[in-house]
C-alpha cells in the first residue's frame, strides 16, 4: 500500500534566489558585446545548475533564440519553453536512438565526427550543426576531415568550434581563430560560431554569426573586462535549524577542527556538501544575516554547516542566511572555479525567480 501524501510539502530550508532581471540584462549585454553576431545561450547542466525551468523562459523573453545543451536527456525540459528548431545538442548522436530522437523532435545534433555525420544521415538527417576542433582536442571533426565526401550536401545550420583559453591572453586564441577561418573556407554552413563568454570579450574577430555565452549569463566573470556589464544572478540561502550556546573548550563539527575559545552563539545551518556546499568551505566560508557577516566554524558536513552568530544577536532558529557566493570572490576563497560553484548547487535548493 502506498502512503497517501498530504497535498502540501513543507518548504525547503534551502532556496536559490535567481535575479531573472539580471539574467536577462546579462544576455542583452552579451548580445550587445557580440557586435554584429547574435548571442545564444549555453543552458546545459540545467542552465549551469541555476534551473532551466526559470532561466530559459527569462532568456527567451530577453530575445535569445539559440540554445545549447550537452545531453539528449536535457532536451524535454528545453522543449517546454522554446521551439525545437532553436535547440542544439552538443554531444551529438552517439547511437541510433539519439539520432532518431533528433530526427523526430527536430532538435539539431552537433555532429562531432565523420561517424556521427554518417549516423545522422542514415537516421534520415536534416538540419544539423557541425563542431570542428581547432586546437582543444575535445569534441569535433579534424580540419583534415573537412574534405570527406560524407559531408557533401549536409544541411548545416551552424559550424562551431570552441576556444580552450579565451579567459587568458595567450597565443592559442589567435591560433584557434586563424584555424576557424580555414574551417569557414572549407565547410559551408548557414552560420558560424566560435566564442563562449570569454571569447566575446576577445573582440569582433571572434564573433562570427553567433556567440554561445554560458557562465557570464549566470553572473560569472571569466575576464575582468566583463565585470562592469555582468550582474550577479544566483543568491543561495539556507535556514538556521538550531541555535546553541558554546562554552570555551567546546569542540565543533567532525574531527573537532574548531574549538571555542570563548562563549559563542552558534547556528546550525541546513546546507552541506550534499547540496554542493563542499568541504573546501570548512573554516573559510561566510554567511550573512542582513549586513552581519557569519564565519563558518569547523567542518562542513553532509547536510549542515555551523556558523558563528556572535555578530547577529537577533538571528534565531528559522531565520534565513544568505551564503556569500559572489562568483569571483567565492572562487578565490574556495579554490573552485566559477563554473563549479554554479553547477554544484544541488537539487534540495528550491529555485525561485
Ligand atoms: C559550455 C559551452 C559554452 C559556454 O561556455 P562559457 O565559458 O560558459 O561561456 C559554449 N560552447 C560550448 C561548445 C560549450 O560546451
């Protein structure tokens, strides 16, 4: 016998507040920075962990018309919000089922090898994108493949390549740009696309027809020059589930990595490494209650983190704390990349716009 559930579920003690206006403004800024090219959006991994269900409609309302996911399993969520002809799947068809799914939905595969090209054609084919590797040794056809007869007459919407180091000033960027110019001459497509978020800041020579920002849409700053125009989008918050008064000598958390050296009002907060708040924040992370700053005490555990409430005497059980998560400084303090900070945020956060 299955238990009959009440028609309500108590709200989560974790919420991820999304500033959807900032998200839309970031897309418009990146579209503007893309010059003559249009900006699309990389929305793989559930819009970098922020939640495609909220992010995609907001980006569509801002004007975005080109969407990139990595897996075919990510397509149904996208199709709830945007037309199939606007969606591309970066991993391409790995087998007949994935190719058939592409043909039936009208979603475009990004073809990454001659084998994928043949698989797509034998499934019935139709409009597709093609990825060419210009120097990253990840997915994509080699330049030497571009004359292959398997490509003749293929209905290519967009020819893509991906920059490996656009967040740095290194000669690899110009080398990839130059190889992409060779790709353009060798492979006919309706459109061409090279730049990710950081690549947009490299200037017009990198913009082609379509740019594919991801991280900067969500508030990440891959290059310092973007700081002015990109706003924070993701604000994680967690509730205090218990307050306790520590005495000098009390040990805190697993392995007692912190011992109280004075009386401390401590808050037990309902977030832990299972939610993506990893152990690298142990003894380093900060929470905020209004303007009061609350340092993490001891080790982060799976479902809980202990914070010092001394600067927030009015903070009590049930109150919400914001987790200091400004992408640039959070990355610096934690040692995680801005990409990891976003995509880690777990399923137990309720996502609110
Ligand atoms: C993830 C991804 C992007 C977006 O990159 P950001 O650095 O997040 O802007 C663009 N293109 C491809 C092929 C990707 O895999």
